[in-house]
C-alpha cells in the first residue's frame, strides 16, 4: 500500500523524472520524423491524462499536487536543454 501522507517533493520528482525519462529513452531513440511525432503525441496524451487524474485525485483528497507536478515538468524541460544534460553519454540500445 502506498503512503497516504501528502509529500509535495514526490509530485515534483514525478513530473521532472517523467519528462527526462521520456526525452532520454523514448524521444532521442526515435529515428524518423513519424516516430518522433508519434512519441510527442503519446507523451502529450500522457501529460493530459495524468493531469486530469491528478486533478480528480486532488479534489477527492483536498490536496494540491498539481502545482508541484507542473513545476517538476517545467524543470524537467529546462534541464533537458541544459549543458549538463547535453554532456550525458548517449543511451545504448
């Protein structure tokens, strides 16, 4: 069973890690334009669906993880554009 306590750092880390994992292991391994478009479409759907789920869960539990998750997603996008991320070795298939 998962913890029932509210921890904002978990929502932030979940958003951040989702973006970084998707970009590093899914998007960068797409070889053609249609694959990249499909990966973007699927990831957009994932963000929309998980955001809707998070909204419903926040309303039910009277918490506010949406802002923390959104901040983590934004930080993830910013980090994949950083020099630190660019310096990581490529992922081997």
